[in-house]
C-alpha cells in the first residue's frame, strides 16, 4: 500500500526557514519522480517543486525558485523541501507526492507570519 507521510511544518516568521520531510513506503521509491505541491483554501493545488527519479533534474514554481530546494534520499525513501527566506504568501498546506497511483501524503501546514 502506497503511503507518504510529511513532517516539518509549523509557524515561522517572514524571512525564516523550514525543512519539510516526506517518508514513503509501499512502493519502489527510487523508480519514481517525487516532489511537493501546496494548497491554500479556496485555491487549486499548486506545484512547488519536483525531482526526477535519478535526482538529476529539478523543477520549481517561479514563485519559489531560488528560495526552495528539493532533494531526495533513495536509501531512506525520502524527499525533502528546504524552504528559505519564507514569505507570508508561502502559507499553505504542503503535500508531497510520487508519480504513482494514490501517491499523495496527508499534508503538513506551513504558516509564515509575524
């Protein structure tokens, strides 16, 4: 059974940093592209960052490029999102995903506020 579990969300001040982690199980993690989406209530889910199965290519939303970094550790079946210089508009529920059926986590709340 495919399972992804996020952690690391919380409340942070503008300009601060957070590192989200997502641990996967139930499938061969190393075979799939993984990444992160986020969603604000009332809006569509937005792609934040993705990383290919070999980790040799990453892609970012324009709004986070240069501030966020996605990485993966296949030995741990984990994907990470390092978020620096956070802004209030980064406030959202962040979901990790894998390009596999039912490949979504339950989400973790990130709130950027002073």
